[in-house]
C-alpha cells in the first residue's frame, strides 16, 4: 500500500524527474519548444511547491498532487505505475477534504 504525505525539500529532484517522465509519457500535444519552456518553469517552481505525494514502502515518490484550496492544480503519476490506483488514491484524499473539488484539463 502506498502512503500519502506532504512533500519535503529533499523530494525536489525526484518530483521534477517524475513530472518530466509523466509529461513525456502523456503530453504528446506539446511541441518540443513548449516542452522546454514549461520544463524550465516547472523545475524552478515544483521543488518548493506544497505537494501531496504518494510514496512507496521505500519512500520513493510514485505520484503527486498540488492543491490550491479546493482546486487541483496538478496531478502527475509515474508512468511506471499507471493503472495502479495512485491517482485515484490522491483524488479520493482531496475529495475527503474538499467535497467540491475543481480542476482544469488540457485540451
């Protein structure tokens, strides 16, 4: 079973790496130029962001969510563990705290 916990400063590199792999696996609509521009912004922001992490028994991040109040700003799951319920676990946790959860979806 995975554990949910707040991110720590020491998670920064692992979270950025997870984000990169997740985006590369799922965001084929981004141009190479857009991907590079977003990467620079995310690498500067994500390590300090207040994330909720799903971690395995070795405390390795498997996915993360960023909430701003009841708005889900980000949800990224390591592509190696897609389909294992990690995203559901994070969303269900957020719904338990915020009955009216909102998000934006890339089109």
